[in-house]
């Protein structure tokens, strides 16, 4: 899983960018939702990028 964990980091960055753009255009509800999704992707990235114990 560690080899594909980068996709979670990219998703988090894209959703963060989406939140910033929506804040710029004053779409606060969509920006809050995008930020929550970005946090979820960030947590998934942190989980999957750790070495798995066997």
C-alpha cells in the first residue's frame, strides 16, 4: 500500500486547492465540504504511508 499512498496526498492537495478557490469566490458551504474531504484524504495518506507491521 505504501507505493500507492501518494495518491491520497495528491487528492488532499487538490481538495485543499478547491477549498481555497471556493473561498475566493465566496462559496463557503462548498469550501467547508472540500476542506473536510481534504482532511479525510490527509488522514488516509498518513495512515497508508506508514510502514505496516507484520
